[in-house]
């Protein structure tokens, strides 16, 4: 079992450039404040003056003339323990500096994080304040970004340990990049060989990250199987169906004044006499088309490289086919393949990577290929 540290913050390569830091330190402009204010919902939590964003949006011109300013935002705090509650402030500061953020900006961010206090009401009376010593506020628009920066520490730790051959990620096909971890909002998936040596390495990685960041593993959550994880969906569907009135699902309902309409009529926009229901099939195809467009325009992303290695290793996405034993996700993307590629025209540039006979490079709506 490994005992020496696998990774330190000093090994992080800064990725924030001086240009980025200069932009972060620029004084706020009126238009920036206006853009941020008008992106808020009207009835969000008010500030210390009791005024919500809707008030300031309505009286923005008056506020600008008077030269008034907006107070610090007041945010709600969700109940229950979350990963945000355990984050160590010292680790957050070290991660920001290690990634290359300038000290002045880091001090400003840490001022927002550390100058926090919470008040509690017991039977309608103020029971006093609690001043935290770690954690970042839930509900604050800044918190998710800070949490991602801290989670980047675990990602870099796993990447460096994997590059040293101490454990091996999963490959979906020959030539595909290995995947050692996938991070989600409150879940993480780790991939390695099911052997004791690699399990010990992963365990040490998690322990080191826990010591630095304050985060902790949820062993109960890690032991759950697939049926348990998704059981709540089955419960919700059964509960919803059980509350439906069966009379509304029968043809006899027409005698009670229910007006039946065809689905295509319901999807007509309201201004044309319909109800404006969303065409779910068209909407789903549009979302799949966006993913197909990313494969086409961002071939160096991780997901594009994985799918290329599995389904079109010797061609481009334009010439990709369904292939053998396709996954459900690939079948879905291929469903939007013709929709996206039929309107694509290749920008030739110097012509070094353009195939005259195979790529649609002619600016013709009907026949873009020779």
C-alpha cells in the first residue's frame, strides 16, 4: 500500500493567463451591472433594503440618474448537508492561486466567501447568529463555480496518478482515450481495474483530497446498486398515475364536456389558433442535432474523441454510419445526422484537409459535392 503523497498543489500548471486576470480586475461598468440585474428573475430574494430585482429593473433609469447602487445580494440557504458545506476555505484559496488567478482577485473572492453569517428564527424570534469557518454558501450564484474549481483538484490528482501508471482508466474501444473519472453535481464515477492494488491507489487519492479539501466520501451512496438509485423514478410515476381521475382517460369523458383535439393541432402556436404545446419529437431532434453539431465542430473534445474511436475511427462525422452494435446514445445522435449534415458546407481554407470528392465544399444549396 502506498504511503507517500501522490500529489501536491505545487504540481498544478497555471491555466489562467495574464489577459484573463487583467479582465477580472477591470472596474465594473454600468452596462455590466445592468446586464447582470436584468438577467435575474423579478421575484428573487430581496437585498438588505427589501427590494427585489423586479423593483430595480423597473426603476433602473431613476436609479442610474440618482447614482444609487445595489446592495450585496441576499441568498437563501438550503436545508441539509451538501458538499458545499464542508469545503475548506484554505484549500479554495490555494486552488485559486495554483490555477493562476492573481492575488488581488483571489482576495476579493475570499472576502465574499468568508464574510458570511447566518441567523436562525426559533418560534418567530431571532435566536442569534452563526459565523461559519468553512464551506461555501448554497444558493449563491458564485458557489457552483468555486466548487468546480475545488473539484478540479481531485480531477488533476486522478489524472496525474493515472499518467504515472498507478491505475488504469476504462477504454470503450481501441484508440479511445482512457476515462478515469466523470464528475456530476453531487456524484462522481471512478473507473479502474477491479484489483486490490488499483483500489488502494484510488482510496489513497480520495483520502488525500479529503484531507486537503474537507470533502468526505459517502460510503452509503457508493454501495447503492442501479435498481436502488433509480427506484424513486418508479415511485413517482406510480404515485402520479394513481392520482389521475380515470374518468378523464375514458371515451365516456366526451359526454362531460371534454374537447378532444389531435396532437398536431395542439402543437400549433397560440397566435395561429393552437395551444402552443411543444412538439416533443421535434424538440428532441433539435437537442440531438446540437450534440451532432458539437461532434462536427469540436472534434477534440473528450466525448467526440470517444465516439470517433468507437464508431468512425477512419472517417469524419459527416461520413459516419450507424455501425454494428450501436449504443442507444449513438442511435439517437445518428437520428439527427442527416438533419445536420445535409445543410453543412465545408470552409476550404488552404485546402490541405479538404477531400475534393468526399466533402460538401461547393456553395450550392442542392449539390454541394462534385
